[in-house]
């Protein structure tokens, strides 16, 4: 600190008074600049510096930049003196910033068994923050709500994995090796491989759970109890972020297998869930689709509430929400379930879209931003 | 790769193959969406061309003072209104095109017209304006201005219609283009052609479709030249090239295609090039089957013999190929090459070679119509980053049974009205089984019970109703009492299983007619997922304590791992991360939370607590779960931070500990906090300050649960954390294993008695040790059937005696039998002080 002060003093003469108080440095400065604009700016910036939590940010000040802009357009005869003073101001600020850098020094050991440290002021004793500030993440709240609805409909919840193998991502779902449908998933893979030497996979859909659920449920199915499960989980797609696309998002997979299951039941199940979730009768429509693991396959769309439409186009009217279909016989067979006896349906949908729609949230990136501005709205 | 790609359906084009009136556009679109594939956009092409008129240039004279401008008087049949006309009714237009001349028909954009190429983007509306002092009423348009091609060297010379005719109507540009998402067609290569879509449209509208004769019965009657061009094809890759057909055509003159063809291609997004390439594209857009034309003479010249030879084979060592797009590649060794005896001339199914390209000088071609293995095409396309319209179609697996029809129709188009003739036999090398060729269907006929179909759809359709919907799409169906025999037409590659027939019947009949009925179920409750509920309880408990749950990415920057001292080599690493920020699977959750502290402080939050529940992974456990897969660990992380400007006294550690203890107490757990003498080499402890953190375990079971503490100086510095910050990370499953509920204690009928007691103890004795001794000693001597509670009141250290501290407890005793007197309690306290004094250097103050 002393060295720094000497340096500063030698530069500016007797213009600094440096007081060390409680480990923090406070400056008072009587340095004045010849040029009024620079002098005023200096005063302004020094005051602002005290407020800044990141002192470095002072160098981004528009007022400072304005001085440099000014310098560029000055007539040559004024340039030299103005330039010198701007540089002097910059150096003064640099010195001030450096002086305030708290060294991230190690702190002394503490008694980890104590409820609080010695001599802690009563107001600073450990306490919980006010309840009204706290919040559960809206996605987690909604997943719990969704799982609850399906729970009441008879579906058990099993959470999905976050790292998996090619076998569960593609093979057991009837994607032949090298099938172009694999391209639709923009899957992240890892450098590390599974026991067959294939890259491990960041699941791109919760359908990775289908084979596991079917295998685990085979015995109960054959004993007469349908397989009915929902599998919420985090999935990943290699796609660029924007207001409506995330590379990390949540899906909920569902599987129902029994005897005599038909596609009408699938539609009824999804419609019943959505009406319950949104608390109103929604218009829905189905479109044919293609997934290797369902046949037939559908895309299930719901009518977007009018307030959430950007325009009157068909695209805005419908929200394609759910990919679904009758489970492909090869997928059942893979799990040892006889597709001649049992049929079933499966679906998967993204959680974010439902939640964006429910609350009218404008940007999907808020979900994983950890911004308190966002989170505390759900207190 | 193909996400967001669409098949462009031209309503005017498909109409050519339909013998019934299509419903209005909105109904047609709804129908396509519901039964064929999602509609991405509907484009009214007519609007783009609505004011363009065909006109004849009557006179054309150089404009004085200009080296290139001409003054033209044009005849529009008097069609345009609001233009100045001369006494013959002609309109004056100034035109700089080199090919403008009297007598030709042109496309005229009258004043007030939006230039079609600028339509919908940045509309440019023409007006009557003066050029070098001469009035020009609008303009005569080039292909580029008409958005029909790239040509901008001259105006488009019209080859049909008469002055005053509507340009759009003449060339069917009064069209509606429906963009259908092509994902739906992953297994429907036939729908990558207008013919396939037309068939689907007919079938979903309940109409019988009939394929054109040339498609079902290819014509073999094309004129064969007397001057034969020797042509040989060889197929060394019968597995990967199930069908390889080619024919030589001579007597060609390369020129622009007739305008109907140019406009047809432009309607579906294909750029017209010349009359040969345009015909191959036309057939591809019509049937989904790509074709390729080679310059015959160039192919033959490569071998220096009399014969042109095309061979399907793998690349030879160090063989390179320059493609039509100018790119030179070293083909992957499994790629399908098309080569002469000496030289590669194309990357089969992906892109042709530059060396044998059709140019203006071409007079003879080899027309190739082959089927390539979809998987091979996909790998080659990915390996070389080559994506073309042909790749999009070949990697869906085109039917090898339509090649002959497509090849002959293409030849017929090339021969139409010109001097061209076939110059070789139609060569066909196929590895298809002869029964497939004879059957004319890729799979044998299938027997299927109507009950099988109805059971899977929930419909109650009769066999004949099913037969009708299938027959409309040109399936061959024999209807029996309760079963059908179904044979798929030759272009269908996707009909293999009975479930594929189910899909077809359901879709063509209409999925919107599915009966909505929930499955019946037993009243037995669904299995409860207790771990899921436990996590919900953690969330609720921490948020009640004012903490905010966050979600952060599972992938982190290597720098974050470095910044908290974790070892990157233990983290799963992505091959194809979007950016370095998302390259590694995280090893623990706390660093992700720490990464979010600074930004929130900066946003003006001075004191807050964040928590996250999530999974972590480590290469140490790459195959340790039950399936031999990487083990997933469920963690709970929490971070508390207070801006240093709040100048908090004490240590942040205790805040984190307090949160942790209040959470544990909710689940009926008492925790033990032990200083960590040697930090274990585990990722999750790395961010913590060894001097200011504790290992956390359950008192009752001894189960280790995790760590709580402040963060090391380096971590604080690297992540710009306030000094007053601390957190914890716990194993959720371990916690779940021992968690219970808080439990209930009977209330006593008698009042409690409280007394405070203060001890001076040496600094090295921990609070916990003293508290434990106080508790156990008092437990022994307290009155029977009573409840003892001890809470800390104060911990004080004198400035002049840093070797000691003074701890004040409040004792609270409640008997279930009687009211305790102060005297009794004072006695207990005296006994306690005496017994403590024997164990430690302790003095009551």
C-alpha cells in the first residue's frame, strides 16, 4: 500500500491523502484538471467508483469513452494537452482501482462445531432468510404437478438418466445402425465409450427409459397388471440457444402397455392430462408423424391460447406439443414382451413449452439462467 | 441435418395427376396436416406474379445518348390500365437488355407492379419514370427479376401465350405452394416427389388415385439411333447398388429449357440450368428418384477407347475426385464411386464429378438412374459434409423398382420434339431377387385380420372399408370375410409389418376419427416414487427458508473445473460441445452455483441463498451402475452469499451450517460436523477451504452425508465471490436412506425451568466437545422423566485473551411429573461445573 501511495504521489504531487481504515482504503482527492470537462468527469467517476461492486467496470464508463471520442475530433493544437489530462485521469483511476482490490487472503481456521463464531453480533447470528424470498424452480414445480396428475391417473414416476449408451438411445428403440432418423436428434456424445466401444450419449429424449420400463414391467404385465409409467428427466440437444431453443431441457416420457390398448386410448389419455393441467378444455389435433419406435406415430398439438399468439397464422394457432404413437412391435419384442398379445402406447413432451405457455414466459433461456430477477417471481 | 427441411408441394403440379376438383386451399392444407404431414407454410405464389403481363415488342430503337438503352414500344393487348399509350395503343418502355428486339414476346412489369424477385423481402414497386428524358412504363423482366432463375444477362424471351396474357396463368405460376415438414417422410421416399404427394392427397380425400401410364407401364418404344454409342455398365457393389441403370442419348443440343419447365422447377425451389439438367431435376421432383447426366464424349475420352464405361465401385488407393461444386475430395474408402475404367466421375448418389459435367458443348449424354444404399449415402454425405437434393432423397432409401419408369420417362422428355435419339440399349444391372422384380413389390403380400387393425386403432371398420382406403393409394387388396391380403405398390418401401398396414388404414381413414376412450384401470394406487417426493420435500423446506432453487447446465467449462481445483481428467467430455463453455459433465454441483453468485450480486442482490438438486458423474464410476453404465449421483448443493459491503460479522460458514441443520431437523436428523484434517481427493470437496469446512454425517447412523464450509481463497478470487459466502453439498440418496420425520414429543403439564450458565474454556476446546459434555453430564444427573434442552446464548472472546473463549448456554429443564425449583436446577449446574472441571480446563464464569 505504501509503495503504491508513493507512486501515486510522485505522479501527481501532493494530491492524495491515503487513509487506511478497517482494512479498506478511502481516498479524498484534491487533484484538479485544467480542462473543465475532464475535471467534471473525474469527479463523477471517482464518486461512482465507490458504488461499484466490480471496480474494474469504471473503465467501461461511457463518460470516459466520451473523453476519448472528444480527443479524436479536437483540433491538433488542443489535442496534446487534452490527451495528457485524459491519460492522467485514467492513471488516477487505475491507481484507485488497484488500491481497493481486496486480497483474497486465506482466513483463519474456525470452530466448525460452533453455532456461530465468537463475538458475532446478534443480528448476524445464523438465521434463515425471509420465507417470502424463497422459491422452488418453476420447472420443478410443474414437473411435480404433472407427475401428480399422471399419478392420479395411475402412472408411476421414474426419473430419467443424464448419461446413457447408444443401446438405449437408439438400438432398443428400433433405430437401425446408421439410420437417418438418428440425425434428427442432434445428440451430444462423449469422448468416453461404453463397453462396446461406442461413445456414451447425453440423452436427447427421455425415450431412453422405454426399454428399461418395459423390461422391468414385463413380469407384472404378464401377471395382469398394465405397465403405466411416466419418466421425467433432463435431455440434451446440440442446438444453438435462442429465445425458444435450449440445448438443455426437460421432457416427460409416458408408457402404457396392456392387452387391447389402441390409439384412441392414447389420444384420450393425453387430452385428459392436458385438460387437467391447464384447467380447461383445449382444442387438440393430431398429425401423422414418423418415429422409428412407434407405429403409427403422431404429433399431438394443442390450440395456443389467443393471448400467446404472435399472429393469426396456422403455425401460431397450434402448438405441437407431444410426439406419440403405438409402441412399435420391435420395441416390445426387444423387452421380451409379445406384441401379438400386448399393445401399448408411448409419448414424450417437453416441459418447458407447457410452462412457457402457462406463465407467458418470453424466453426459454431464463430457466437455466439462475437469475434471481426471474426466480423470485416464483416465490 | 435436415431439420426444418420441407417438401414443397405445388398445388398446380399435383392437380395435373388428379381427376377430381381439389377442395379450397385451407381445407386442403388442413387435410394434409391431419393425414399426410405437418404443414410448415402455405405460399400464395400467384400474389408474387399477379400483375405480370405478356407483351410483344413491336418496335425497338436505340436511345440517343445511350450506348445500351433501347426505346421499345410494346403491345400488351391494351390490358394494363393507367399507362400512357400512343395512338396505336402501344406502351413505351426503356430496356437495356442486349437481347431485346422487335417481334419477341416478353414479360412486362407494368407501373405499380412489385418486382417478383423482391416480393415479400424488400418489395420494390415499379413506376413510370423517365430514363435519360424518355418515359419508361415499368420494365421488361429478366429471369432473375422474375425469380425464375439466375439469368440477368438479358430479358426473358417468352415462348407461349399472346400479348396481354396473364404471365402467371400461362405458366401456372398462379400456384399455391404447401411446405410439408419432411421429417414425416423419413420412411416415405415416394413422398419426396409430387407424384407421391398427389397420390396421398387423393387417398386422404377418399378418391381413387391412378398413377400415369408411363409410371406403371414404362414405354419401351423410344426411337433408337442408327449410330449407336458404345456404352457398358458394371456393378462391383451389388449390395450397395441394388439397381444401376443407364442409357446413352445422342443428338442433343444444350440450351435453356422451355419456360414451362423453368417455371415449374422454380415453383418448387429448383434453379433451372439447362434442358438436360432440368429434365433430371424435373423427374426427381416428380418421382423422388434422382438421376444424373454425364457428358458421353468426356466419359469415353477418359479411357481413350471406343466405349464409354461406368462402373459402380469403391475408391481406389489415393483416388481423388473433383465434384460439381468445385470441391476436391479424398473419398472415404467405403464410398460408392462411379468411375470409368480409369477415372472416377462421380460420388454415387451424392454428387457428380466436374470433369464429365454437361456443358453447352455437350451433344451426347449418359443418363444414369441408380438406387444406392441409404446408410452408405448418409455416411458418405456426413463424412464429406455434402448435402444435396439427391442425398436427401437417396438417404430415405428410394425403391429400386421405379428406376426403369423414371429413366425412360426422362429419356422421353429429352427426346421430345427434338433431334435427340436413344443411342444405346437401356442397360440394367440389378441385384434384386428375380421374384421381387416379377412381383413388382418389395415385400410379399401380407395377410392381415381386420380385427388386428381395428384393435390397434379402436375403429370398427369393415374389411371392405379398409380395402377401399388402401386401394385408393394403389395398394392391391383382396378382401375376405375377416381378413385382407395386401400387396404394397412397387414404390412403397415402408410396408413390411402388419403394423405398417395399421398405420396406413388409420391415417388414410383419418386419425381425427379415433374414438377417445381412456383405458380402464384397477383402483389400486400407482407405485409411489419416494425419492422423487423426498426431493420435493427438500425443495419446499429450503425455499421456506428463503433460498432459491436454481437449475444450471449439466455441462460446464473446463475453466470452471480448473477454477475450483477439480480434475478435468475425471469428467466426461463431450465430442461435439456447442462451445468450450459446455464441454464437460460436471463433477459436483457447488461450482455451478458459485458461478452464478457474482452475476446476482452485480444485479443488486446483497444477500441470498441458492440451491440445486442434480446429478453428477465421474470417470471414477464409468461402469459402476447395475447396467455397467456410468453411475449417476444425486446431489443437493447450497450456497449462501452476502455482499461484503454488508460487513457481516462472524463467519458465513455458520449460515450454511444453520441451513443444513434446519433441513436435517425437518427430516428428524441430528448432524455431526467434524473438521477435516486431511482433505480427501474427491471432486466435491475441492472448492472448500480446508480450514473452514466440516465433514457432515448423521449422528445416529454415522452415515457420511457430505461437506459444508466456506470456499478457498483461490476459488473466491477466481469466481469473484464475496468473502462472506459458504455452502454445502450432500448426497441425496444417503440422506434419503436415513431420513425420517421430525417426530413428536409429549407436552408436559408442568412449566419449564430455565437457567443460563457460562464457561470460560481454552480456545482449542471446541464448542461441540463442551456442548456434548454438558449434555451428557446433565443427562446423567437430571431428574427422572424430564426433558433437557440446551441452546447457545453467546460465544465471546476478550480482545486481551485470545487463548480462551466464554460460552454461555441456556439450560431448560421440564419434568413430566412436577414443577422443578430454581434451587434444584442451580444444584445441577454446580454439579455440572464440578464434573466438567475434572475433564477440561474449564471454569464457570
